[in-house]
C-alpha cells in the first residue's frame, strides 16, 4: 500500500507537489508506473498521461492533445526510450487525451498499436496517425506485458463516452479509470490528500456523467473486477491513494448526475440542485454518527433548509415490546404505541427487514398542506437506511440493558419468595436514611416441615412473603428474605407508630386462613413473631438489625405470635 505522506521523490508526489508549486514529471506513482502528464498553469481541466514501464512492451496511456504531447514525451524520455513504447492506450477518443497521436508515429516502437474499443477507434483515425489500431475486445480484453504482468480492460459505457474503457495494471494494482474519479483541479497538486478533494470530483461528475444509475453501474463493475486497487489514476483531477479509495467509491455512488442537462430549460432546476446538495450534506451527516437522536436532529436541520419540516419519526415493530415510536418529543427513546399513524400523517417510507434488521417506517412530517417534492424522494431513501441501522443499534443496547437489569434483579432476588435477598440490603443505601426495621420469624417452621413436608413449608414461606408485599410500599420500602424462616422489612421514613402499625397488620394477616390451597387443606395454621426498632440517620445498619433481632427474641420468648419493639 502506498502511503501518500511517506512517498519518496521517485515513488509518489515530490515535496514540490505537497508544497503547492506546479507539478512536473515524471513521477513514479507505483512500482514501474509513471505519471508523465504535462499540467497547464491556469487550466482547471488538467489531463493526465501515464507510462507503464515494461521493456519493449511498455505502455503509454492517454498520450494527450496537440497542446500537451510534446511535454508528455519529454517526461517519457526521462524514464525510457520512446521506441520501447509498444502500446498506446486511448480510453476514449476525445481530443484532450488523443489528438496528439500523430506526433507519436516516428517516436514509438515500429510495431506500436493504438489500443481502444471499436466505437472510439472509429473516431481515432481522424487524428491522422499512421499507427495501427488494436481493438481490445478482439483480444480477450487484456495485454500481456511479460514477467506475469498484464494490463486488463473493461467497458465503463457512457462514462462519459459510449465505449469508454477503464484498465488495470496487475502487478502494481493501479486502476486507470478514464473520466471516472476525474475532477476539476489546478496544476499545484497531483494527489488527493483527504475527502475535501471529493468536491471537485462531484461537480465534474454532475456535469459529465449522464445519470446516477449509469454511474453506479460503472463503479460497481470496477469494484467487483479490481477490488485490490492501490492507486486510482483518472484522466483528470487528482490521483487517489489507497486510504481514500473506499470513501471515494462510496461518495461517488451517492451522486445524482445528469441534472444540468435534464433541467437545462426546466424551472425545477433550483429544486433539483437543492436536492443534490441535500443528498451530499445528508451523506456527511450520516457518516458522522450512528446515534439516532443526533442523526435525526442533524437530518431535520438539513431538511429544514429546503422544506417546511416539523419532525422526523420512525416506527419499528419490536419482538419484545411491540410497536415503538421514535420521535423528538420523547428524545427518540422509543415509546410503545397502539398503531402507526395513517397515510395522511406525512410522507413516509417503508424499509423491509433482512433477518438482522427489523422493518421500519420513517415519516417526514411537513407543515400542513406541504407535500414532499419528488426531487427530494431520494434524500428520504438515503436517510431511511442509516435510521434503520441506528434503530438496530438502539434496540440492541436497549435489549442488553434489559438483560442486565434482569440479571441484576435475579442476583438480588430470593427465587422461592420473590422478595429481595440479603445481597440487596448492601445496595439499599440506608446509612443516611431514617427508617424502621422489622425482623419477622415464622413460628414453629421446623415443626411444619417435619409434620407436613418441605413443599408445604415452602408454601408457608411464600404465604408470609405475600403478606409482607401487601403491606409495604413497593417504591420505597424493602422486603427481604433474610435467611431460612426469617424476613427483614425496611420501612423508609417511618416513625414508631407507622412501624408498629405495619408490623401488627402483617402479624394479623398471617394468622388468618392461608391463601394456599394446600396449606388450607392440610389445616396448617401460621403465625409470626415480629421485632421492631428504628434506624436513625447515620446509625450503623448492622446495629439496628441487631436491635430488631433482640426485640424478635423477646416476642418469641413471650409466647410467639406477637410484636415487640425496642426504641
């Protein structure tokens, strides 16, 4: 992989290129592949020529026009004798890349051939060169350069010529892309250095490429045929090093081209251009975040520059929570709703699921009596997919949080009674909380187990737990199975009167006929003894529990089935 920031003077852009002075060649852009162009000062339509060094099978690619050909050949001479050039490739027949052909007749190899495709070949002969034509479609779309090296070709039709070619040097992994990846540029820099160079590329493609669909088809062909390219060498603009190739492919794929010709005499031109600008801005916003609230907020702001947008909403059917609505009024948190709005609610787009992503519906809610212009439909499609991805991320995080909460709850819950266990007491943060402590013991529990069996003993424990839950405040108080047949209750912000009242209610309700059918059928009677104390602010909790346990002991010693308190 070529690092554009670490290339030597011979291999890659020299210091003068990086510093901004006019570029001069030749420059080796990859092993034995040279840029030999002749950049013109004050020309925004710079044309590049390239040389593949391969002995007497060397290749000159897009030799140039009558204006630039002499400078190109001067650069070639610094690398090799022009008589070693056996192949002259013309990716298409425009004069800026091929009108200098006749100047090569007496310079290149006596058996040199002009390589092209039949549609371009029909035009190339008009430049008056004596060199024979070599139709690449008649030769398996490749040239053998020796030493295992090949120059491969593919059609990229209508980009921007009907028979336009792109080619690939296999050893150095350089892709020569004709007008694709071209751009408007000056003569001060040969290499693209960051994504900002895409702007020159964008305007070039919008002017010269006939449609977005044709552009995407051509890009997909190149990506599929030559996925390992390390350098993209276009006819115009700047060369693209490996670190930027993926991003430039992605961003070019999102362009809508041909809009200038389509709207030449159309009053909708402003709308079409605005839609193209919006898609570009949305693409940047989408790349910057996968966080749903941030993405929706940024997209709403961008859409609001062109449309009377009120909000963006998304709806997704969750397997565990039902239909969820994500909207700005609830900060895109996801609120369960009964049904989706009807179609009059706003412009919407349905995206199907694919097994890993759930189906969603995205609404663009505009001001009353405002419809979504047709030109902006692609922007909505462009926006919906990343919203779907962000929703998947959100739902996965939501599910993980639920699982985490469930695991924590299970670790803090007694499985027999569904009350908290002693571990929960450590997380209760009671050190500075004035409260009352109730220590509750099921009377004669061993005798119930011995006489009726452990199953009925478990029923007895569940019965006491049910009564405790019914008499404490679920949001503030805490009921704990403390161990065996002992229960502990924490009543927050409780005084003596409230603590004694709760303790007495629990005692009386346990004493009544049990709710368990098995306990009732067996004639089992239950009772509890309760010890009560207060836990003052900053008092040691263990000391308060010990006091409650002392009060419980007194209640049992006094005959059980009673409440005893210590203040």
